[in-house]
C-alpha cells in the first residue's frame, strides 16, 4: 500500500511515526548515544548528590530526603529535557523549515514528533542518574519510594520541554533562540521549589505557580508524605497543556512570518 492509498487516520499515524523515527536519527546525529551517556550521566549524578548533601548541611540530616527529591527535578530539567530545543534550532541553521512548512503534515506536529526521542532518551538517562546517585548517598530505599511517582516526573519533563520549545521557536527570528530558553529554564529552576521551600519568597511563589515543575514537585512531595496530591498534579497537567498551546502559537507566528516574507531565514 502506498502512502496515497492509506486511510486518512492510518496515513496521519504513519507520518507521525516517520517524524518520530527521523527525530531519533536527528538526535543520534547530534548526540551520539555513547558520548551523550558518558557526558550526561556523571553530571546528573553529581547534581543530585550535590543538592542532597547541601540540603543536609544547611538544614540538617532530616532535610536530605527533601533535598534528594528536589535534586532529581534539577537533574531532570537541566541535563536531560533542555536538548529538545535543538529541534527548531536545526531547522533554522540548516534552512529546512520551508520543507516542513510546505508539507502535508502540520508544522507543530512535526516539531513535537521529532522532540519525542529527545524526551525519551533524556528520561532514560535520568532514571540511571537517579539510581546511581541514590546508591552513592545510601538512599536507595527512598529512590524505590519515588518510583510510583515517575509519571509525575514525566509530566514535569514534558511541561518543561514544551515551554522551552515554545520559547526557542518564538525567539528564533530575534537571534535570542539560545538565550531565551536558558533564561526561562533558570527561572523555572529558581521557582520550582527544589531549592527553596514554598512560602518563603512571595514573588518566587507567584512566578512558580504559572511555570512547569513547581506543582509537579509539590504533588510528589505531598504524595510521598501521605498528603493529598491530585490537585497539584492536575495543575501541573494544566500548565503542560498551556505550554503546548504556546508552542502552537509560536509555530503559527513563524509560519505566517515565513509566508509573508517569502523566506525561512528568520531574519
């Protein structure tokens, strides 16, 4: 069966699968698996260990568990999910956006599908980092208690990555495509609750309430402590969906800009 003979639904699924497969090849070309694991895992492990030890020194041994969970979020966001912004970067630097813009598949769908391997590999590396760090710290029992909350960590990773994609796509034309996502990432980390417990600094709480990670981290900590957690998890999901919508808007802006100017150099 050729692509033209496929039913509309199966054709869309096939195109999406092909975009994901291309995303994997793109990821492997940009980040060779062995080199990526060697460069990423030690950094993530050291981040988790550093923040856990620091939490114990600053706030006492009882704070180590709190700091360990926060360290997991820092490692997940800074080391693993930020790489997805290379998807729109590649289209800019290799001048391939016009191929996507003139194709049959929606531009945003192509970008998001190509981002899937980045997220999947990043999350796999995160699991390795968490296990190694827990063994080094002698906190493997705590790591096992975190396992049921991995879906919430995956949700946090998606929200963070989607917001980074939106920021990178929107600012590509302004030559701030590297600066904007990184600044947004640092702001997200500052306001996530990983460093600073809630209700300490008002403006940090206010900004964190509308950014990814904060509500997800609060849900994990509440659930592990036996407190209600579903509301926080739903808020994290809502922010993830908002980030996806912002990405769609950013793609729409750039597509219309390219159509209006007749080129795709984002100048």
